[in-house]
C-alpha cells in the first residue's frame, strides 16, 4: 500500500470512527506504514486512533485505561472491522493526541485468529437479529438455531457445510431465499456492525467506485446478453441482471434504441437473478410515458421509512410506447428480475409468459462474518402500489403458464400475430412474420 492509498483508507476508517464514537470520544485515525514507523513491516500497516487529551500528562495512562474500559464494545468492533476489511492491518493502537513519542498507548493485534463454529454462528445470529426485515421472525429463527448450537449440532462442520446448514436452519422459520450464508471472500457491505449505517461517500470515492463498476460491467455488457430484431420486426432483449443506471445507463439506452422501431417487444428474464431497484426503474421507464407512474415502494424495517419508486420523467433516447410487451420468466428468475416482471404485470404494461419465479422480494445487504464467510440479510421489503403486496414466497405467477423452454416461442407467436393484425405493415415484413409464425410449434 502506498501513501495515496493509505490516505484513502484513513478517510474510510475516520467515517467509521465518527459513527462508532458520535460523542467525539475518538478524534481521528492515522494509517502508519513502514516509512512512518520502522516497527511496521513493509507489507503491513498499523492503525492509530487518537483520543482527546484528558488533562495533565501524568493522567494519560490512567485515563487511557479508563477510556478503553468504558468503550470496550466499540474497541472490539473497530478491531473486528479492520480484521475483516483490511488484511494488511496487523495492529490497532489507541493513544492520546499528543506528539510526544513517549505518550502511553494501548496496542491490540488485529488478527482475531481462527473463529470457532460457535463464534461464527453467534455472529451470524447477531446480524440477523439486528437487521432482518421482520424482527419477530428473526428472533424466533435465532432462538431455534441457538438451541441447536447449544446441542453441538454445528461443532464438526467445515465452513462450506456450516454455511449450508445454517442457511437451511434459519430458513425453516424465515422462508426467505435472500437470507443465506456463503463461504467465499467477504463482500463489502455498507456496514458490518450491529446494523446498517449509510455511508457518506466523498466525490473521489464515488467516481473511483463508478469507474470500477463500469469496467467490470462491460465484461458481461451490463447483463444485456442479447439485443435482436426477430423476423417480423419483433424486438428481443435477453437480460441476465439489472445493474444500477449510474453505471449501465448508456448500455440500456443503446439497447432500447436498437429495438425502438419494432412492432412488439419480448423481454427475456428467464436467467435474470436480480440487481438494483433503481435499475428496474430505469428499464421500466422506457415502457411508460412521461406522466407520473408509481412503480414500487420499499419499506425499511430498521428506520420505518418507505421509499417510493416512480417512472422517470426523462430517459435518454426513445421510449417504447403503445406497443405490446411480453416478459418471459422461469423458476430461476429472482429478486430484481422478479421486480421487473411483477411491476409490468401489475400495471398492465406486459403479459408474463413462462414459469412462476423464485419468490425473493426483500432487498438485501451483505455482512462479513469472517474473511471467508459472509451473510446476506434482507433488511427491507417491496410493496407494490397496485397490489399492496409483493412476490415474496409466491413468486411472480405468469399470465400464461408454460414451460420456461417454451416461453420464447409462445410469446413470439403472440407477437407475430399482433404484427399480422396491424394495418399498413410493409409486405416484406408481413411475409417475414407469416413465415416465422408457420415455423413455430402450435401453442397456447
């Protein structure tokens, strides 16, 4: 890590400290590299947390000890956060804000060492209790798991087996496919502590993150797997995920430009596993006019706040209006993909053809438990303004139920019949539509 990177890390740690110590009990943090302190190894770093001076120098040691006792929980939380998110950190120091090198310090190793299965399960349950969208359900599920924990049912499991078993046991009560543990590298969540806390991103942080997301998003074309004009002038979009428009907006606009001249549109969500609510809004906005259209609400259990989602009054490029849309689904369609299908179905903007979807309607945040294990905890729920409910547990029920493998042909046949029923279709396109329809198998 170089000095510039260390400064960026300091900004993140200081935002965390401001949230952990809102009373000003900790002033700021400094990241020390080998050049700052020879005791720090070249590939490692130390985080030094500076505290307000208590008065006379003779009082420093006693005051520091008293401070550590009074803030034991926050100290351990900071240590754990560094262990999870900053592998280069080997030591965290707490000391008085005094330039004298002889100022007393409390130094703690960041490495927490191997976590026992008991500790892992206990950490997971604490996160579920603090963050799950239905607190009463979370407490019942955690209580049931604690009984199994006390009976030693998790003691001899490896990490992957533990993640699978704990996910299964929690969902015996929660029945929520978004609530799950995964054994892999930690995913950065907005918070890893007792509850979700919003981050205040600096402009440079935001731009760097957006640049990184754009670069990685281009590898799969932002989930836009295929854009095609089918015979008979029918548009076809195969969407595998729903990214945020701040990253994927130009690609989405380009896709909609390519289907803008078609007579009907198929949106294939059979392999779509989800994404961002704002991304769903962006896609849906192309299918509605500029009049206010209420798409969805998300209620947060932790704050009691409801965020409304409305179709955007402006989108780049042409909207797709006054033409039919069919949405294709499968049992694998999940989360944001379901949001997309459910919203268009509830508003009568699209007909859904295929299989009932997976049934995951709860926005989720990831929390690291160890460096190899994280848990996704649903912290909010969708509420559709038309139906007053959502697709949690039930999935999106198609208007035309067919096997997922047949959904494209069934929807395409309906689109072609629509084209052939239009007035003033140029003869070459009408011929295309008739020939394409003749090649399709008979269906509902």
